C-alpha cells in the first residue's frame, strides 16, 4: 500500500457508467497516519474538483500539504488533495 506523507488510499474501486463524462470514476477510502478520514471519489462529470467526505480535503490540505484555510477557501496551491489521490492511485497500480 503506497503512502505519501502519511496519506493512504485504500479499497480503490472503478465504477463504470454511461452517465459519467469519462465512462468511469475511481473511488476509495482515505487514511491519514492509519486513521480513516473518509471517502474520496473523482468528479463524475470530468471536473477538476474531486468529491471528499466532509473534512477530508481540509485535513489533507492542512496537515499534509501545508495549505492554510482562509475565510474564502484555501490558499492557492498547484498540488492539492485531488492531485495527491491520483498520485496514490498510480503508485498502487
């Protein structure tokens, strides 16, 4: 199981559907230092922002990537939680 800065992506599944923009999406369970944070799924419409259970993206961004939340969202960062999920998926392949 691959880990990046304590973040792991487990139980990855590919869900196929004709209603998805790309024909399939990836889903999985996100762990931080062995503790389950919640679920992650790619955007079904091919968008840039992935879907995370409440608090998962914020926990990854602040604890692992060093991105601080602001009143209007997160500070700009080219490498975000969605990018990290795809890197973990690729490493596990």
